C-alpha cells in the first residue's frame, strides 16, 4: 500500500507550511476577535488573499459549483497545516471559503437558489442543528419533533450547543418525524430560516475554547414541507455522511496540533538546562518526546487511510471513527506533554500551548465523544471477529 502523497499535494503542503510559519504564527495572538471564533476584518482580508494565492479558497466546494474541488486527502493536508497555529479559529469561519455541508448539495430548483448558491457566494451563513439537551451522542433520543400539518411541518423542541447560530441566516435542522423509529428512519432534515416565527435564540454557552455556541428554541415553527431535504426519515443518513468527513477533519487538525507541540517541546528541551544539563539529555524527557513522535506517526497513517478510503467511495465509517478517536486523544497527550516539558512558562498565554491543550480537551467530547467512538468501534469488532 502506497502512503506517499502525490507530488502536487507535497508541493501544496510545503507552500502552506511556509505561509503559516511566515504570515500567521508570528502574529497568532493578534488575529482573532475576542470571541475566538472569528478573524479580525483586517486579518481576514489578508489571510483570505493568501489562501486564494495558494489555491485553497473554496477547497471543499465541488468544481461544478465553482470551487477548487480538493478531494479528502487534499483537504486533510490543508487542515493539518492550518491547525499548526492558534491564529485561526478552531471552529467558525475559516480562510478556505464558505463552509457548506454536503447536505446542501442535495438541493435542487428553488431550494438550491435560495439556500445553496447564496452560501457559496458568501451572502448567507448556515448552522447545523442536531444536538439537544438530552440527545448529543445519541441522536436517536431526539425530542425535537416535526409533525405534518397540510403542506407544512410544525416543529417544536430545543437545540443546544449550536455553533454559529447567532450569525446564521438559516439552519439545517434535524427533527424526529417518527420518534418510535429514532435514528433508524425516524429523523428528517429541514431547512429553517432563522427569522421564521417561533425560532428564538436562547442561552449562549461560553466554553473553555473561547467560542460560545447557542441554544435554539423552536415553538410551533411552521416550515414548508418542500423544505425537507431528501426523504422523510432520511435525515440521519444524510448527517452521517457529513460526519464521516468531519471526523477525518478532526484527525487531520490533531496532526497539526501534535506536530507543532512536538516542534516546540523538542526545541525547548534542547535549550533549557537544569542542574547543568539540557532537558533533552534527561531520559524522562526523551521518552516523552519519543511517545509523541510514535503516536503522531501512527495517527498520520490512520487519518490518511480513512481519507483515501472515503475518496475511493469505500465504506470507511469505522476508519473515520478510529482516526477521530486516536488522533484527538493523541494530540491532547502531545499538548499535555509539551506543557509539562515547558514547565511554568507553558501555563502562560505567552505561548500557544495552553490554547492547544484546551482545544484538544474540547475535541475529545465534541462531534463524537471518545467513549462513543470506542463503543462504535467495539461493535464493529464484535461483528467482525
């Protein structure tokens, strides 16, 4: 099996590395708004120009819609390199163009004109509303309901931890059209405008990452039946297709974090001396660095194997679970070890380590908690062996 990147992606990776090292890392405490999930306007203009020059603008958008159409392996390369800095939002806006979940590419006719194209043009923003107070890792327990009433669905319920809800023009909303069936044909996906009567933003949750996702309350919200994406009961499958890509994205970003932490820890260990010797000569420190490197190399193979399989159209759900679990856990350990090696200075905001640590601690829960990933992997093992 060949794990070598194609020449064009190796070149892209080198160009991105130089761009991040020269244009972002020296200023990474200056680029973000206080919210942490948006770039300051002047930095956004500057970094978007750089992304366009590199050819990664609209990289996730298919060529038929005017985008760069990078495959998942190519996107993983970009996500990895951009994750080496805390100067870009870990969630929220990016410098690679509009975030369009694949669900919107299923739209046709009027819905395509109203929702997909304005997002591609940057005129509208969308959020994805699935998580609920009692249904996070288990969407089958969803309590938000959609009941058909003539040519409309009436939706009631509450969504929680919805990133970007306060800046969005519409949401891709998951709701139960048959609670008895749960995730096995009972969940449907709807396009709901945020200004629809009955839609209200509730609490906002300030997180350790600095971002602040929203609660969305839906009280007798009437949505045209034509605003359902796909067939009734098919929403969970649509969401799962996107989540596979999202888990590879998690894995790729974790590679970038771990690589930066390894670079920093190694450099500091060579420079910092205690009791007459550099830290790098202490076996305890050497083993910490070796552990980071070994796990980073293993995670790299898992991430690009999952991406390659998904690009080839293979059933790579388990591969995506594995790469998300292993890489996020690995990067957290790398950030923790990097902080330990740096000692007191590693706890300060003078260095990016504490931000990486908080980020990776968060990622062990969001978009699929580590325990859920292992549960699904275990089910695969029990069926296979």
